[in-house]
């Protein structure tokens, strides 16, 4: 198993999200979690998705996997519309798409042994031969840097957060998926462990020929692993572009603000007095026009009247702003 | 040490656990002068929070504290509960990580603010209310009068942390302990809260201990930094010295492991292998030795003492200190 299958090397993006809308009911009000997001992820690419809490990035990740059904829009995975799928068809498709969560300890059943946790997806996928299952489980556990003979018989509480995340990664890899949504996979981990897990994800990506949607709030973490980055604010995309370019020359004032707010571990860099005033408005009643306008230093009347659409400002770089910085 | 507001002398904290005693804080010495800021940096389980609890005398009941915690001329470890209560909230204030759990959900913000003020300052209700409004204004809360009647759940995380800071500042404390004050907040809100803390600290000439896991947070905002590992302070230095002329391999490794914005995507991070030691099974040697790339024979057998470096105020606990290649001007 695990040989990187010669996958269809077409130019079609592996994932194509089009005008996705996800809403939650809250009493008689509606939370506009994702409001018309379109994006593409090419085969073998890592797309980073950044934004602050409540911006809808996790909801977007879940809606891609149909764990939360979108209200409208489509999610094309390898040409198949996941939003139109149900039951067994969807379950089969989900073997090709996996998810890694933020809290590695909470995402492992505390009463089951590691070997069984990692083997579970194989059982669901119909691998009936226990020997075959064991062989695959042993292979993935070794791949993520754990000794299968030592860990398979133990319970999750015997492991640290970093090791639990390795186990979660092994579980996500066991069906040899093509695409993994990583939802804040390192934000619950300590700095020294974070680097280990980021390196592991990179290594696994190359080894298994994966395509990743990497969701995080930490821009430096996102940059470390992403080919392209999408910035999200209050349910909408602000900006999408190649990592280097987006960080060197942000076009959206919100991206610039995020970059400025990161504390730099260098005492010579005086922290800029935070230009960020105010806080993100509620997604129950998002502002008219551009959703960032209430905190934007460049906002004017047009921003409240007219919603900016994503448009190209540089090769590969798209921005949704009436007054972009470049 | 004479002018010090806070002087922690040989403080150790032991917690009984089913697997044996856990030494959470292992003989720590620290001093802090009035109006200065000390950053305490370390990963989870390094003892930084237990150290702050030891200063505040808010340790778990079963914990055993040894050593002296001299604050403003008095040893807090030997103070009676009544005097401690007088001190806490007035001279000694704290802001915790999670503002939702540190505020009482069933009391209005006004009640919580005025309670502290009236407990410690001899003010009548209208005066306490006026002071509350002033404090909320100072921490940047719009429409403070309306906020007084609201409950914590009606405020955002950032607002709640501002309110917690307002309560902490309400009696002009001499020392503020901020324990991961921005860890639960978003990055743009974090910048605002750190600015607010720095501004109030300068304005009120408070001493502050900023406890964090993030070296980026202490870099621009502290006078001095103490790095903790496995219960001990392993390096302590004026902030610029720590970043430019660190001697402790752990400090170097921790700094290197942080993803940097300048680095190109897909560059492997210099990760620290392994994980911190089990605190119930202390190692005979340096606690970092199993993960340290410079470790040699002696490191596994004996604990290095905290010794003075060439720069004043710089201490490190290592047998094989690293020498930074470039000598940054003194």
C-alpha cells in the first residue's frame, strides 16, 4: 500500500469551491459564517487559510468535507460535486478526503487503543483481513515517527499532545487519501513540538503526494507550509496569493494589519502601536459592503455601499478591496 | 537587591501526585524592581504559572512551598490570610489567561469592579462608580456607563480581558502579574491588549511580570526575561542580551523553532527533538540534556548552577554555553 499512485495529472484543480454559503441558525437569527467564498486548490499544492476566530475558516473547512452542509454553492472534488452526494456515495468519496483537528487529545477516543483507532477507517472502508489491516497500521505509525510495537496497544492518555497529533495524522493517512483539511493542527501544541509536527506534515505531504488545505490563525505557521495563502475576514475572502508575494506585498488592508500585529521575537523591532482599532463585528449582522470597512483606515462611502469582488492586482494575487495597497 | 519590590529567594513548589511528588518549581531566585517589567517564558509544564501562583500565594492546598517571597519588605509565604487578602487586589494584582473564567458570570461588570474598589479603597458607592467609569475608559471600553450594567457574556473576549485589566488596575497595584494575558485572544486584539498593558504599566509606574509561552510577546515589551525549563530558571538576562547573546542552548532552540515570516515556504524548521522530561521523575543532570545538541558527559550527571555571564544581570545554567558568533556592541 501507500505507494503514491500515479494520479491523474490533469490541470484541473483537485478542489474547486464555488460561491459557497454556509449559515447557522441561532434562535430566529442567522450567523453568516461563510458568505460566497470561491477558491481552488491545485493537485499537490498547500493552500493556507488564515483569519481570526469567528471568521468562518473552520466552517469553510468543514463545508468542504460536507460535515456541515452548505446553504448554496458547490464543492467540486476531482470533478465530482460533493454537495450533491449523499449516503454511501459520499462515504466512499470521503476516503479520499481526510481531516485533522486542532485538539489532538480530544479527537482520540480515550477508551480505545491506538492500534484500533488508526485501524478504524480501514474497517469502515471494508478492509476485512486483520493481517492486512495490521500491516497498513504498522506502516503509517512508523511513517509518523512512532514505534508501532510500543504504541499500538496503549491508550491515548499515555501520550503527550504532540504524540497524539502524530496519531491523528497516522489515522488521516491510513486510507491513503489525496486531500487533507488540517484545521489548526498545531495551535494547541508547544513551540518546540509545533515545529516537529509542521515538519512531519511537510514530509508526509511529499511522501504520500498530498494536497492540503491548511487552516490556521498564525500567519508565520501558515507561511511555513503554504504555496498560496487565502486571508478570510468575517465569512469572506479578502485576499488570495502566492505566499511569498502576499507576505511581502499585501494588497488588502486587513492582511497588512494582521502582518503588523504579529509579535516579532526580536527586541530591536519595536512593536508598532496597534493601528487596529476595534474588534470584528458580529457575523449575525455583518456590515454592508466591505465587511472590513468598520476597522479599515482606508474605508470611504463606496466601501459601505458596494461589496468589493475579488480581482487580480498582480500575477496570481487577487484582492477584494476598493482601495488596495498595491 | 535592596531596592527590589519583589524578591523571590530559593522558591520551590512540590505537588503530591499519585505517581510521586512533582517538583513544579525547582529553587528559583528572581528579583524585580518597582516600575520594571519581567518576562517569564517557557512551554507548558515548565512551572511558570506555578511560580506566579507561589507569588500570589494561590497555590493548590496540597502544594508545599519552600523559600521566601519578599514583596515590599514582607515575606508573603509567611503572611497571615487576613493580611494577604488586604494585599491581593490592592498592591498585588493579577490578570489571568481566560477572561471568561476569571470574571464572575452572574455578576455585572459594575458590581465586580466596584467590589474590588470598595474593598480596598475607602470610597462610597458614587465615588466607586465614578472610578469604575474612569477605569473602563482608560482601558479603551466605549460607552463605559452602559457596560457597568452588563454581564461578562455580553462582551467579546478582548473586551472581557480589558475589563479584567481594569479590575486589576483599580487599586493602583505595585505589581501586576499577567499570566498569558493574550493567549486566548486573536492576534490583532493581542496587540491592542499588550499595548494597553504597557501603557498602563508606564503611566502607573507598576512593576509587571508577563508570563507567556511566546518569545515574540516578551521581545519588545519587557526589560528582562527569565526562561524556564522543567521548573528551573535556565537563563535570565536583560531582554536585548537574551535575544542577542544567549548562552543557554534551550533559549536558542526555542527561538529557532518559531516559524518566521521572513523564511521561505517549505523550509524545514529546526525543531527540538523529544519532549520535556516527566516532572515526577527528575533527571540527575541538566533537564534539557536529552534534547540538547551540545550535551556531553557531565550534562547527564550534574545539574548546572545558574551562573553569571560577562554582561551584568545575565545568568545561565549550562556547562556548554553557546557563544554567539557575532559580538553585538555592548
